C-alpha cells in the first residue's frame, strides 16, 4: 500500500511544481501591480501553442522553438500591459476593473487559440512515450523529474533576483509602497512593464514544460489559471513564496484527496479550497498582508 | 446631449437589424431546383473529427452514387451537414437548427452517443427520423422515430466478456470516458463480466477532453488487474501511452473508436495485441462490399473502416425509404421497421426499437493492422 | 424558414435580457461586484429541469427555480458581506466554480457531464408551449413582467436605498440603514430573476450540462450590462438586442459553427475591453464601475 502513497506524493510534487511555475509568475505580477492578471493563464496557453506551431508544424529546431516561445510569452505579457492595463491605469481605475479586463483578455486570447488552432487536442511530439523510471516503488519519467528540478531552480533564481538585484529590489519597493518608491526615483511604470516581462517569461517556461508533459487544448489556460490562482490565495497572495507554498500544498492535497474520493473530484478540491480561503482566510496561510510585509 | 446620443444608438441598432435581415434574405436567393434535402449531424471538427470525417466520406459516396442513378425519383438528394464536435450541447443546437429552421424530416447521425441522446427528443417530438451511429443503450428507448446503424453497447460487451472469461481473465479494471458513450459501455461491461463470474476490481473515470490520466491509472495499478477495459474516444491512445509509462503491463480491451488509423500512427507497436469488439470486417467476398471498398479507396485514397460502412448502408436505406414515401415520415418510419437490406455490413434489419441486428466480431491489432482475433 | 430563425433570436434576446436585468439589479443599482451570476443561472436551470423531468408542473418548477436561486443568493451574501472590491469579485467568481464542480460531480442528481436531455417544453394548465412561436409569446410575457417588477423596485424608495448603498455604504449605515440586509435582499432578488432566466433557458434548449454555465457565458452578460450602462434599464435592453444580434451575420457569411463560436466570444471580449478603456460609463450608464 505504501508504494501507492509514494506514487501519489510524487504525482503531487509534479502537479505542485507545475502550479508553482504558474503561480509564481502570476504572483510576481500581482505583488507589483496589485491586481489579478487572470489573462496570465492565456499567456501560458498561447505560448504552448506557439511552441507547438514552431516545432510540430513548421519543423523548427526544438531548442530554437523553446527560446522563441519564451520570448513570445514575455512580449505577449508586455503587450497586454501596454495595450490594455496601462490605458486603464491612466484613468486611475480600480483593481476591480482591471480584474474584469483581465478576464476579458483571458476569454479573448482563448477564443483566438480556438479559432487559429481548432478545438482538438494537440501533442508536442518531442518526447516519445516510454516507461518511467522506478524510484522507491513509484514511477516517474525523466521529463517529470526535469519539471520538478527546473521548477526548483527557477524559483530559487526568482528569490535571488528579488533579493539581490537592483531591479528585484525596485520591484519589491513598488510592491511595498508605490508612492515612496517613486519619491526615491523608481519609475513605477517601468517596473510594471518589467514585472509583466519577467512574470510572463516564467509563464513561457511553464508553458513549455506543461506542453510537453500534458497535451494542448484551448481551455488549458483557464484551468491552469484557476489552479495557480488558488495556489496563490492558499499560500498567501502578494508574495512569491506564498504562491509556491500554496502550489505544492495544493498539488499534494489534490492527489491525496482523490485516494479517498472519486478521481473526478480532483478539480473540485481546488475550487472548494479557493472558495473557502477567499471567504474566511483571504490572506492565505502565510497571512500575507496586501500592503506592507513586515 | 442625451437625446442626441439616444438617437445615434437607436440608429445603430436599426442598422444592425437591417443588416442582418439583408444578409439573411440575400443568402436565400437560391433557386429551388428539384431537391429533396435531409440533414446530417457529425463531429466535423475537434478531437473526434476523424470519425465524423470518415462517416461524411461514406455518406457523400453514397449520395453521389444515388444521385447519378436518378436520385430520389428524379429529385436530387441534398444533405445539410451540421458540426456537433461530439458535444451534446452543440448536437442539440444542430438538431434544433435542422428541425426548426431548415425543416428537414430525416437526420443522419450523430456519432457521439451524448449528442444523439441530447438531440433525439427534439427529433422525436417533431416526428423527424433519426438514423444515428452511436452505441449507448439509452438510444434503444429514445423514441419511435429514432433508429441507428450501430448495435447497442450490450452486444459488444457480451461478445468481449464471453471471450475474456473463456481465455481465463478473472479480474478487470475499467477506465472510461465520462460521457454517455463511456458510461453505457462501462455499465454493460460490468453487468456482463460479473454475470459471467468475473470480478471488477477498479472503476475509474476521466472527463471528455482530459489528457492526464495518471491519477486514475495510479489507482488502477495498485489493484493489479489482469485486463483493463478502456471505453474511450481518441484519448484511448493517451491512456494506453500513460499506462506504459506507469509500468502497467496487463492486457488491454478497447472500445470501438479504437479502430482508426490514428491509433496505429500514434501508438506504433504499443497498439499490437489490443483487443476490441467490432461491427465490421473488411475484405468480404460479395461484389457489393468489394465495389464499396474499391470506390472508397479510389475517391479518398485511404481504405474504408471505422464507422463509414455503417452509414454508407444507412444512407442507402434512407434513400430507399424516401423513394417509396417521399417526405412522409410516418411512412418512412414504417418502411424502416420492415427494412431488409443487404449492405456492406451484412444483412441489415431493425428490431422493434429501431436497433440494427448486425454480428459483432472480436478484433485485434497485428503488425500494425486491424484483423479479426483468432486464438 | 427565416421567420423560424428570427423567432429563435428573439427568444435568446428575451432570456438574456432577463439575465442581464437581474445582474443590473445587483451590479448597477446595488454596486455588488457579482461575477458569479452565471451560478444562479445554472441553479435555476438545473432545478427547473430536474423538477419537470420528475413530473412537476412547469409553473411550479420555474417559480421554485427562482426561489431556490434566490436562497443561494441570500446565502452567498452572508459570508461575502464584509468583502470589498476585488475580493468580492473573486469570491463570487469562485462560487461559479464551486457550483460547476457540484453539477459535475453530484452525478446521482445531475448526471454529471452527461447532462439532462429531453427537458420538456413548458405546459401551463394543459396549454403546451411546444412550438417556438408559442414559446416566444411566453417569454415576452415573462420579460415584460420581470422588467416592470425590476423597474418598480429601482424607482421605489427601496431602490434609492440600494443606490445609496452602492454610492457610499458607510454613509448609508451611518444614516441608520442596515446595509447588510439591503445587500442580501438585492443579491437574493437578483438571483431570483437569474433563476427564472435559467429555467427558461433549460426549457428552450431542452438539454443542459455543467459546461453550459461557465466563465465563458459570463462575458456576454457582463458585456451587456457594462455597455448598456450601469443603473440603466433602457441601456440594458438596447445592449442586449444589439449584442445578441451582432455576431449573427457571421453565420451567413458562411463561416462554420466551429468558427462562429469563438468569433462571437472575441467580439464580446473586444467590445468589453474597448468600453472599459474608452467609455466606462457605457452608453446610458449613470455611474462608472467602481
């Protein structure tokens, strides 16, 4: 019996790693911009499809395709900021309007994917199916190991970036208190743009890994976004470590949950947790306050 | 200021409405030649388009042949296709459009059981004949005007469980697609397998459109079944791939949609040895079958298979009824119930529920080809 | 043939109008950022479908659909009462997901993803509304009733209190009004009408499943309410007609339905974004979305 428990743990870690990649980019954008960028999921979906298009349709070398897809993700995020969010910011609209706008963007981009690529499931045929490796009674494939490792490296890199680099510190400054940051000479508009560029680049990496591990279908963006968002809320939105904690927790709870419940309840677990946390503990487990972090 | 705004927007509204009316009327300036039109609902796009496509090929082949031989008493047979993407919501919309707007009196299809079950009540209420190609046992009682060319799931599972028990399989797991099709097959299999003394040790479901089955397969692996039954659509291929990844090595029994070139292409030699119950075997001896297989190959460049032969026969059966009855659906209905048609799928008759009586055969994959299974 | 098509469009306009007016009550007049409105639509649809499929007469089913939706609206207002702005929006959005998860997984009641086929056409005291034309007449009657009811509410003193709550809840409380009760009633009433719309939808399409009620279906309604303008009934009516009719020519230019679907959503999303950026009051709105 313990081997299934270990397999569920592994599955939970894999899912957690994927959610962490989604949630961390999203959280970076949220903590800097202070609104929910729902369209983040669509950036991920679109980038995965771009990878599919470049590699599986046009036949471009895989390495190149990956790089191009990540650049595309960054650009798309940046574009969404400039074209839509910035225009709304100019009018000093509330974060609610930005949220509604982001939902509109999510639907827009997903429908675009549906239109351009069709409703059928697509596969990025880079890795051929084969038996996974056995590890303490559980099976894990090389790709899955790669996902977990990449996720950890990326997140570590993100922490270092936020702590050590000038840009990272500037982002934290804007996140803590935009007005004070501006007094010190930091251009908040520039920081907003950077948060979208970097956050969306992480989304691009997430897209590559998810696209290889799972198949592509047009609504994948919404599904990932709900999970990533749930992870961020559970862990504590407004901080990247909160998002990561929430992501791994969610992944593990989901997979152990369906040991007892029928498998169809897996998504329901995320929805119910999200709903409960929003109602009763919106600061999340780490009690992240929306403004300053003491 | 307000008043002027109001006027502007009212004008916009009127313009929009007039625009639509114009387009609508314009698009109907077609000559009403002597046509007799029927409808067809198929998955023409989306993940399951491969099945809708092959059925459409067969229907078109039949239609052309019928029209070249004088049509329906001199009138040209025309078919209005609707795409349901194997989704019951879209199937319902398609049926409503065909019945209420296009006002057809016969509808071929659909292929997806969910789509048929959802849309059949609309047809039945309006006394429109439906000739579907779907497996769910619920279609048996769907209505007096509802017929199908594919036998009910219980015939498939009866045959397959008989074989499995004879070959000594006692424990089975099922991972099924959670829609009308999958549920129908799952229930029929459980009932048949258990009544033959077998043991169902794990039942897992996945949603239509899902691509990650690791959770369900992990639980199945834990139970160690001798055989896994996968009633699924194209996703069966991914289930099998992930089974291999997780190291599940037992025998596999698939559902009818497994017989499709894409299964072989995607699985390679992982497809060898997979069993499935089926309603058609190619290469029969009679002239009609040979002519059909030849014509299909010539016209479409690929050998026929899957659900195409069912609806090739189906189109002819409908055409014959139309020749006798015109557009009178209660007459067509009576004709169908008393049909005895020698088609490429064998001798076709319908029982009192509108279900066909066609023999079921167990097939498997050998060296990349779909062949009858010989022990 | 063409008349059949126009009747179909008119019925859709009617159903969406009721749904949009109900959202207007909560969002436009009371300032409740309820992004979970589709959940009430779903509850109404499922309740009405399940009741009529068990033989309960339509008139009881549709009323119960409204009442049970209203009950959920009421219940939702309790824990969300203290929430403001985007947390309220998110919590209500999450509510849609939870209802989706319930309809998907409580298969013994709802048949899960298999949905409920064969929902009977309405029949009131033996009079059957099975033809589309008769259904249209039924809808027209209900739309008029709903419109006048909502109009009475918003132009009444209670309506003034709703708008006061929207504009400045604190001040309204200071003046002695129980804003909690007011918001609960507003959300409950909004949910009631959404439930009615849901019932009509179920009985028209005759098939519903969980995927009929997701965030995708929220966009057209949100679009209508914001474009028409918050707190404007007339704006809602005009916006509903225009937005429902607008994508239809696409069908006639010859695009297949697999293209028309996504294009409709793209049009709605684009219009929503443009309005939010360039004209947040909508065309007839009294206030902006705060």
